[in-house]
C-alpha cells in the first residue's frame, strides 16, 4: 500500500523535492547547450588556425581536454 504525504511538513518536503528536480533538469539542459556552444567556438578557433595547445593554454586546461571537448 502506497503512503501519501499527510502532514503539511511531508507535503512541503515533496513540493521542495519536485522543485529541486525541476531545477536540476533545467541546469542539465543549460549545460548541454553551453557544451555545444563551447565546442562550436573551439572548432571556429581551430578553423582560424589556432592549435589545440593554444586554445588549451588560454582556457587553462590540457590539450587532451580540448580533444575530448571536440570529440
């Protein structure tokens, strides 16, 4: 038998849980969008003649991190 939130405190906890879940989903969507934009910008820089090492140095990451971002 399923238990349903009965007290106001339980109802508030479930409301907050749903709110946090919705925020997490929004952040996930935003992260995917930003990742795509970052990849496109890196591709544009490499097309302009910048090496992956140059880009990595400017971003403060390794060249391998740039390779992964482009994969």
